[in-house]
């Protein structure tokens, strides 16, 4: 990414551990300015690079070659997912020698990043069903501690509590496992859950 000079040593250490192959999810929380979003974005870039090294990812994972393999960015709203994470990620990738020379995306399309082999980076809306039908390989769920929690909500299937963060998380996890979990194997890619702390018992605490 040509960003070595802007990554603090502590952040680099966290990135190395997180992307060592031991983990499939990350909970990134704490105070503002501790590198949560940076770790999530650099991790997603590394996972995109790893996927780009596969000659035929659709065949490897048993997917229809015409289908997309997606890295999703989701937040409270689609506008936040785009302005806070997607635009920054796009800028990082656009400035990368590797992603310009060896695995470029179509720069004329601004709404999403379309790479070779039908690999796509896409911001999603804040709707809990936005990921339906999608082959989610990796994702960033941002501001999860600020998402809606409503008791006795009509949006809950049983009329009970509605938890936007939990619903988004479960939707993405189901799609990752159903598409990419090999028999007897481990789940590839990475799901990053990002948010500043807000109150005890919030979503990142429960995770």
C-alpha cells in the first residue's frame, strides 16, 4: 500500500497478529484515536491481496463463476459506510503500486470497486437485510455500539427486542459460513467489528 511510514509500530504489531491465520473475526474497540479503523482497513486490504493471489477463487470455494465475491462495508447508514470507511479504503487502494499494476479495479465506477475475477468491494446500506444473496468474504461493521436497540419492536420477527448490530452481524456471519466454510476446514477472510466504547454491556462487550 506504500503506507509504511504512517503506521505506528503498535498498530503494525496488531496487524501482524490479526492476519497471522489464527483469527476469523476482530473486535476493535476502545477510545477514539487508538487505530481501530486503521487496523480494520489495512486488514481488509491484506485479505483482498490474499484473495487476489488465488488463480480461481470461485472454483476453490465452489461458487458460480458469474457470482461476485464481496468485501462489504456496513455502518449505521449507507452514507456513513461510504464516507467513513469506503472512501478512505478506496483512496488507499488507488495509491497502491500492487493494486494499480497487478490487480487494478475499475476506477470509472465510483459506487463500488470491481476487481478482476469478479471480486468486489461494496458499501452497504444500514438495512439488516442488505447482505442477503451476497457471497460475503470479508466485512467491516462500523459504529456497532451506536446502532439501534429497541424493545418490543415490530422489526423483530417475534415482536421482541430488535438489535441492529446483532442482526447485521448474524446476517454476514451466515453468508460467510454458508459460502466459504470448507468441510473440516476453517473460514477464510476477516470480519472486523469496530466501535468506540459507549456503555457497559454494549455489542462489542457482548462479543
